[in-house]
C-alpha cells in the first residue's frame, strides 16, 4: 500500500466528498457489531485500501491518537480521518455518519429489549457475532503488527511487544501503557533527531 500513490479527495466536488465521508462511515457504523475495535480496521480498509485517501502509517497514527483521546475509539477515529481529509466540515460529516446508526438502533432496541432479551434465537445470534468480532479484531492486530515490523525502526516493535506483555500478563492499566509509550517515543525522537537520524 505504501508504494501506491494516494488519491486526491480535493478533486471531487464538495458535495460528493462530504457524501462519501458520511455514507462510508454511516455504512460501516450501521453494519458493524462489536464496538470500535471492529469498525476501526474496516475504516482503515475503506479509507486506506479502497479510497486511498490516507496512507497506512498515517492511519496507524490516527488510530493511536483516537485510542489515547477520551471517548469511543470508533467515533474518535472517524473524526480524525474526516478532519485529515476535509478539515472541520469533513470531521462533522464523519462524526454524524458514525453516531447516527447506533443512536437509531439503540432507540429501537430500547422499545423491544424486554421482549427479546431471553429469546434463544437472539442469544445464539449474538454468540455467533461475538465469534466473528474476535476474528475481525485478530485480523486487525495482525495487519497493524505487520505494518509496524515493516518500518525501519527497531523501537516500535519493541514498544508493541512490551505493551502487549505488560497488559496481558501483568494486567497493567492501559492508560499507563499509552502514556509510557508516548514518553518513550518522544524521548527516542529527541535523541535520534539530535543525532541526525530520522
């Protein structure tokens, strides 16, 4: 993906650009079950692979920022992607596209929840979806790990592995991992920058 030239969204009319941003995030949000960790890899597939409006490394950076910021990761990522592509109007359209489907769905479910909560068919459907969600998340982890290992940077894979070990085996709070990784990255950047390395 990195060797492919990115498409230029500014070549589209504003109406088509904003509609694409809205319809893409709306569709992803409407037909994705399992939370932000499922919709984010699909968002990457849409904006990086299909539309080619964001490159792979930048998408990983946007996801990292979205994860670090307060709020749902899916909404945060959509805002960052929309802002990157079309500034504030783009962020507003992607925000609207990502929050409308769950708002509509939850409003409907709130009226019928007590009628379906003990239904065996519904419970089976949710179990099946949970398995699919796990597979999609695993695929996203593998994809992002491959991208990190491809970079000519020894520190990023080390941070990734250490973060996984400390969270999974030692149950360290993810907030501490995020801040710790940010501090290590900032220090490394300053040291390498002063040493004339990029």
